C-alpha cells in the first residue's frame, strides 16, 4: 500500500492539501500520515528540566490540535477517518523535518497545500519551494483554492529526456486511480523532428495504460509557461505532472518563466513534482 505524508501548519490555507489527500484515499488504498512540525524557543531564564517538561506538554497539546484539525476536515466531507496516523515533531526548519521524516519512513509522496492566490505565487523561498528543490520523495502541491473532485486525468509535461523512466513513475500514480495520462511535449524549431515515432514506441511498452499523446509544434516566440497554461486550460487535468532538475535556476524557469510569469488557470490545479535525477 502506498504511503502519503500530508503536511500541515493547522491553518485554513493548509486544508486544501488534506482535502486532496483524503480524495486520493477514497479512490485508491493509501495510508495517510498527517504531519505537523513546530518550533519552540527556550527562554534564557528556564532550566533544562523546565524546558523539557514544557516540550513534553506542548507535544501532547499539538498532537491533540492536529487530531482535531484533521477530524474536522473528515467531518466536513462526511467521511470517517480510516488508515491514518498523526505525527507531531518539534523542529527548527519545517522543510527539513518533512524531508527527513518522509525519506526515513519510506513514504511514496509528500502532499501539502500552498498559501497565497496560486500555486506559483511567491513560491521560491517557501517550504513548498524547498521541498520541490530538495526532496527526493515526490511532492504533491495543492493550491489553497482546490475543491474536492475525482482524479480522472493527469497532464504530464515532458521534455522527453528519460521518457521511459519518467513515464513509469507517472503511470504508477495514474493506473491505480484509473486515470488517463495526457503526455504533452512542445516541439520548438531546430529540435529533433522525429519525436513522435520515438514517443509512440515508448508508449507501446504500456498497452494497459490510458495514454494520450500530444506533440505540439511551437515557434521560437512561444514561452513555455504560456503554452503550459494554455493547454492546462484547454485540457482541464485533475493533476499537472512535472519532473524537475532541482536547482534554483530550473525552478525559476519553470515556475516563473523568463519574465516572472505565473500560472492563471493552472494555479488551480494540483501539481505532482518528481525529482528528475532520482
């Protein structure tokens, strides 16, 4: 059974990530762990004994807060919690705590919600950005405007590097859901022209999967972000899938574009990000 680490800061904005994870669990058997990381400062006048007692009491309080928070979301959806657990962890850096826990406990995905108006608004420098840039565990980023809906199709944007390796990971997520994969590539001038036949040969390896190939010719003036946004609006996927090289310049290119572009329609779509090098 797949395991998903669902992170939250117990805020209103974070509820979207939990709603997505709960929806995922209604479509396919997954074990959900709800994770809350917090930081405590030791007053200089406190003894180690006093602070240790304070840490223990806060851990109990935060565990209760997390359970109440999660249970309220299940209740609002008319569902009973099942196959879930709660974890609270004191840590200075939330992103590091999330990455380490997910890696050491063999989670398949990390799921979290974003703050702000859209997925990519001011994303760099946030916990979300850190997870995208450094997590070896795939990250599901859910916009805080997300409303629960069945996961029916995935829009997988590919640069065609390591297509076979990447497609296996996308299919592993899509097939249990019975979801279709829309494989999208933008073909710019001066690129290799015989991509379609190569893509079709790769797709033959997955005869039981629902894969829709879209190879779109573009001109040199078309911006990548604009084209992704255009086809996301046209195809209306349940989830957008990307693979990143996990360094800042690539993240800036994908998430902001050359002129600080951000998604409009796509900012409403959950994003599944894989580490391209894993």
